[in-house]
């Protein structure tokens, strides 16, 4: 009766703090296999990488020009559409955004830099809050994610905060959600078994298949992505990443998405909002 | 039925006579190449802009033919000579009766 022993040891080192994840695998023939998995202990919310860098810096001069010049940035079409939708009456009460919020340039200034945040006990993203207003205040149907209308309104609201620093802070109200978001960021997922942190924290600045790995800040969303040939939300981009590691993608508008978005915005705090951005 | 979309044109407001001016024209259009299939295997028909023209006081000074490879929301940057004050008319024509137009005035001294 031979006993085969297989020992595999993985050591993961997280940035700054020393968090070790150790997995032992041991197999005994003729008997049942025993799998032991040690638990990973999370450090207290750690700061972002030492110096925050927007992926704007990684773009070519032409793409930077496309983002900076409103006459070249295709996202401005969605902003124009959003401005028109802001005035459009909807729902049985026949009211528009402007009926309650007036001039968006005043009322929406700074809003995009504060979201996601806890509103009435629920963690809301910008898209989520727009739909919340539509259903609860206007009595109008919610706008589907990645629809032209929702993207237009998101772009219009976001641009009112252009240039302002991201102001998402850790508060007693969002603490639990922020912690969950950090876990999503640091836990491995998918068939490829990779975490966001492994690429965007540990390997930011290195290359993946010829492309420079960015730090992955959401400071320019919604973005006109040349790969998509259209405007898209941060949730669309996050789903792309999850698909990339062959993980079960979070659903649009799900609590998990909002938690991850909250953590990413907190991680990017202080960076100026570039919305609406252009990315390759 | 004619469909249209937003356009944005950048033309200098004033120019010296016979100087070269740069014009930028961008229009919103999703473009469908006609080579893509739905998940169930059905071909998505082509839906693109076919022609872009620029007329300067009713004289055509620039024309571009687009083919299925054209990207969405196309930006065209071209130059022309500022001959006289007047109106520049931009026109985009495409599949399914698509038509977009834009105007700009220029003062030439």
C-alpha cells in the first residue's frame, strides 16, 4: 500500500502588508483525499498604490487629443443627448429631471465624484440612482444598462463634475460595503483564478500581451472605448475583465458590482474626474 | 422614412483670403458593417454612411465615399482654401435613408 503525497504550496504576497495564503494539498491512495484550505486574513483597508496614475497617461497623443478636445470626443454626442433627455418629460406625472433638479450644471455639480454612496440605506451607483429617480419619482420605466438613454444621462451628469477630484470617502455608513468591495478586488476569481489586485496593484506598469497594465481607476467613466466603437459604463468594463479571467460576471446593477465600484472609486480618491473619457 | 443624427463641425470663424483652413467634421453613427452575425446565426444587414460632402457656397469642395470598413462616429479632417465669405454645407448620406446635415459660416477678409 503506497502512500502518495503531493504537497503544493502557494505563497501570495499582497502589497505592503504581509498576507499569506497557503494551500496544502495531500492525497492518499485507497483512502479518501483530504483537502485542507487555509483561510486568508485581510488586512485593514490598505491605501492604493503609492502614486495614482490615470490610464490617460498610457494613451497615445492622438487618443489624448481625442479626449481633451470636445470637437473630437465622440462622447459629446451622448452628452448632448443627455442634455435633451434631462428636459424630456416622462412617466404618468409627466415630469422631467429638470422639474426637480433644475439646471444640471448647478444641481449635478460634484455628484459623480461622490458616487457610489449609501442613499436611503442602499448602495447606489450613478446609473442606479438615475433609475431610482425614474421609477420612484417619475414613475417611468427603468432604463436598461448600456442603453443609449442611460449612457446619455450618465454622461451628462458625469460631465458636470469634470476636473473635480473624486470624493468617495470611507464612512460608518458605507464601511461594510467598502470592505466587501475590497474583498472582490483582492479575491481570486474565474477559471484563470486571478484577482483584480494581482494585475492592477502588483503588476501595474508591467505588460500583458504587449499592452501596458493600467492601475484600473474608474476616473474617466463613462468612456468612449475605441474597441467598443461606442460609449460604455464602468460596469461593462468590469464585466469584460471578469470574462477575461473566465469568471461568472457580476450582473449589471447588482450589489456586488456596486460594492466593487465603491471600492474602486475610494481607491481612486483625489484623482480628477476625466468623464467622459476616451480609451483605446 | 429618413433617419438622422447629431453632427459636430469645427470651422474657423474668420480666415484670410486664399489661406488654407482646416475643417473637422464628426457625426454620430453606430455603423453596421454587414458582415456580422447574431448569436442565432442571422446576418445583421449593413447600415453605414455612404457619402460625405462639403459644399462651399454651393460648390462641392470635398467628397468622401465610405465603405463597410468605416469606423463608427467617423471624424474627417480636411483642408480647403478660404476663397470668399459664405456658408459651408456638410452632408452625410447613408443606408436606410440616413441623412445628416450641418452648416457653418465663415468670414473671409
